[in-house]
């Protein structure tokens, strides 16, 4: 990949619906050159697809963050608890009073409650705080 391919990818990350003509103008290449490069990037698997990412307020279901404090010697000793829950999207070890930050996406508030209760029932869990996502203002993750 050269600087033009990088520039094309950058343009698409900013707006995946940007026209080939607009990208061509932005990266100083002809429309046909950009089309050819896009085709090669797709064929080589560099660009694997285009998707729509909805804001949290438009998604079905409920998303939440659990701040978790545990009594295990290491965070790695308790991670299996979260790996067993399919709704867990991420689990990060964090600094501060709490030990872990766990992000979950569930189909309903009832399911979120069930997951929280199951986590809280584990004797190694000292404290759990739940933060339900109400709105999403910025999401720069390249999912």
C-alpha cells in the first residue's frame, strides 16, 4: 500500500459513502485510478466491506458498562466469568478503585439485570456499579 491507498482508506473512514469522484479529487488521482485501487484493496482483503454503525440511541436492546472490583489476586483469575457471557463485548483491566470495566450489549433490560445478578452472586466480586448507555455522541472505533 502506498500513500494514495492510505489516503483513500482515510477518506473512506471519514465517510464510507463518499463518492469515487470526491475521493479522487481529495487524493489527487483520476476517478478511474481510484476505482481501480478500490477494487484491488477489496480483492486483497484490505477493505473487507462497508457497514452502517448506528448510534446507541438507534440500536435495539440495552448497552451498559459494569465497573467491577474483585478480591482475586489478578484480574486474569476472574476473566473466565465474563468470557462465559455471550453479551460481553469488552473486558478491560483498569486503574483506580475498580479493577475491571466490562461492556455488555443485551436484548433487554431484563437480560442486563440477569447478567448483573449473576456477576454479583460470585463470591470473588466485592463491588459492581452499572452504567446504562443512554446516548452515544462519539464512536471512533473502526468496527
